[in-house]
């Protein structure tokens, strides 16, 4: 987490190198091999984690954006969720609502676009997730290439550094969130673990 922290408030070059170091430290083992290289392997693993975790936050955001003029069935169900409920519960309600052919009441165009993405996901889960993963693989590999330019080429003022950082920061944040969650579920907090858990 400390390695990735500069992505939020550090210099661009430090953010790029730190973000990649966090990815590599968590998603590579000493015996990992790949024809394309270990860096590509780490990038693809982070992309897979991020792609798989994408639907829940998308659905959670839509659950809070749904704003009918009069309370509908979905709103009532969400209002009746108990104190022990989670964002996953809200996401499941919204997914079921959309899967049943209902539409959300969304004032913002960006939320309506998200609803269309969810509809495609529910219609074709595998194809939609693989398409999302393809874009995330491209972003994570771009981070790896720019890390090489920074560390091995001393290229700290490329215009593409800021573009890469803007694209990859939320994706990497989502992946790190999933890894941290897995550590907690396994009962192996990252800060106390002497042996790296096998997340991949």
C-alpha cells in the first residue's frame, strides 16, 4: 500500500514506479515464468482481478443513483436492507431488477451508460468480462512499459506518463482492494504476514 500511495499524491515518475512495484510485489512469485516476461504476467494478473471485481462497484453505484419520483419495488427492497447488509446486497438487488427487464431511473447520462454496460454483462457475462479484461490488460501493460521507461530510460517527463497514471490508478486501486480483502478473509493481514499468501 505504501508503494502505491504516490499514485494519489506523488510525482508522476514516482507514482508510475511505485504503482508497478506494488503490483509486482503482490502478484509475482519467485518461480513464475512467462514467455512474454514476468512483468507482463503481473500486469495480466492484475487486469484479471480488476475485471472480475468491476461488476460489483458498477452495480453499487447504480443502486445509489436510482431515483424514481415515487418509491418503487426496488427502492423499497433497498430501504428494507438491514444494518448488517453490504454493498454486495445492494448490487444483487439491482442486478436482479435489471435482469428481470426493469429499468432504473437515472438522471445522469454517465449512470445510464453504466446501466447499458450492466445489461450487456447480464446478457453475456463471459464475453463482456473478457472484453473488459482486454482493456484492463492494455492499461496495466502500459503501466509496466512506462515503469521501464522511467527506471531504465530516465524518461520522467513524457506526456504519456500522466495519461497512463490517470487511466491506471483507479484500476490498480480496485485490484489492491480485492487483494487486501482476500488477505482479511484468509486471516492473513498484509502488514503482519511473513509469508506471502497465494492469491493467484
